[in-house]
């Protein structure tokens, strides 16, 4: 594997290759972005290219030399992966880094430490790492990987070269699913749209039979009535089967309302995420106004943000359900206008 095998993140790869070409590699980097978009994979490829025996010519990893093969298999004596022990990354893990840094690399040009979920460092570990960053060594490189940079001490962030990873384009995720997961293009596009730009999440959704869950959820939405309290509570309850299911349900709703808005404005089925449900979407596009659709999108996004704060799940979902615009509302208004 090399930079060429990574899906997306072209600008980040270009920056890294330029850094390698100019021999201006820093001592510490922070890779931040949503979960499962390839941050750790790119960190490993960075380390491979840095230590590749043909790296000076390629500014990439060859995948064939001894160094590349050892790093790829996780057996290089100078490349270390640091992960949480339970809930936290503890000070012992950072002390081990400090001890390793006292010695010269055994084989590599630069000894490398990839700290995954770096935001999980407890206070003692973070303080110990700060001391490491304050005394940089040209023989070592640290790459911190996190989906929650806002949870990390600013003193650590300021001492790293920060590379922010954006969610991948849906077509990039879909291409990965077709190429690597042998998925048909329509299913790949659907999962890509529901993934939020994360390849890892798209692969996970494929294992969870998300298509059947989506069908049940959208069918329930289509039969929910804003003047029926039981109907509204039932809809909210269907979403509330667990944190993972709630997140999936809200993502499905968000993609659905996005499609309804896109179809209302363009009438183009090829622009939809849920292309297999185009008639269902066009029906709702005809019944809901643009303002109502935008309000629904805002309500779902607000619920998603609130759910991340570990607040009352049922209350959040019920509040959203009570405020959503359902497809019967515009029909009712039309009937009242006829009367």
C-alpha cells in the first residue's frame, strides 16, 4: 500500500509529499477529523514513506523494501502504535515513548510513534507528552490521531503541526465500496450518503442491514401524523433503540430530507442519495414546502448535536418528533383552502 491506494485526502497527501521532498519533516503532527476517514492509515503511510529505502526517489513508500514490509505488517522495531488501555491512554505509555527516544533508531531514519485517539490521554499522560514535545528530537516523529481535538490541551495542539481532515466526498466513499467491498453502485451510493463521509462507517453500515432499517423508518415517518400524540411518540420511540441506532436513524432522516429538498429544487433523480426510493421522495417533495423541509433538516441536525452531549435521549427525540413537518400538513392546508 502507498499514497496512491488511499481514497481521498489528496491535499493532505500533496502536503506530506512536498514535506518529504523538501526534507522538512516536523517532529510532531496532529491528524484530526471524524472517525474512520483514514487518518491513521495516512499516518502509517507517512511513516512508511519517510523510512522507505527508495523514499528519496518516490516521496512515497515502495511497498517492497524491508522497511515498508515491516511497517505494513506491524513488525518494525522503530515504529510504535500507542492506544488506550481501557478508557484512557495512561502515563506508562508516554513514559515508554520517553525511554525509546533516549536511544538511536535501530533501523529507521526516524523512529515513529502513532498515538491513536490521543484525546484519551489522562492528565498525567498529557503532561508527560507535553514535556516530550517541548524537547523535540530529530531522530523521532510523533503523530497524534484524534476525532476530538477540542478535548485536548491547547499546549499540546500548539506544539504540533495540525492537519485537519474533512469528511470524504460521497462519490469517493462509494468508489471505495465498489472497488474494495465488491458492492453494486446503487447500494454503494446509499451507504456513502449515510456514512457522513466516513469509509469505516460505510463498511459498518453494510454489516448492519441498514437498508431494511431505513425502509422501516421512512415508512413509519410517512404514516406519522402531527395531530396524533400516540403516532408521534411511536415514531420517536422507534428511533430510540440505543445510541448507535439513534445515530443511524437521524443520519437516515437527514439524508432523506436532503433528497426531498434536492428533488424539489432540481427534479433530478440522479442527484439523490436514496435513488431507489425516488418515487417516495418525489411524493414528499410535492407535499412539503421548501421552508418545511429546511426546518426538518435543522431539527434533525439539532437533535444529532444534542445526542452527543449524553442528555435525555427520549426527551430529545420526542421534542424533535413533535416539531417535524409531516407530509399530511400541506395536504390539510390545501383542503382548508378549498373549503
